[in-house]
C-alpha cells in the first residue's frame, strides 16, 4: 500500500462536511486554502490571476463567494 503523505507547514487540514455546510456566504483566503488544501499564498496568487470564480477584493483583501468556490472545487454544499 502507498503511504499517505500529510501536508505540513503552511498547508491546513480540510473541513468536515458539517463545517462546510456552516460556512458563511463570503469567506477569506484562509478558508479557501483550507477547502482546497493548498497554501494561503497560492490562493492569493490564483485569485490575482483571475483563476478563482467568485473572487473579489474588499479593502485590499481577497474575499470569495463560498458557493462559487465550492462549485469550482467540486464540493457539494447543502
């Protein structure tokens, strides 16, 4: 069997199903990084390139519509 590699450092563990369903309508880079299981810097870089649906800047910070991000990542929300 292949060994599972756990992300470390700037990476975070993902959300459970209950936590995903209770996310607010607009989230920040930290929450998107946790959803996608990537680094926060990667989220900001991809948002700057225009590769993330539902991304917008508010007061110099990136914000994201949760439903659009979840749909892009293939995560179902109820």
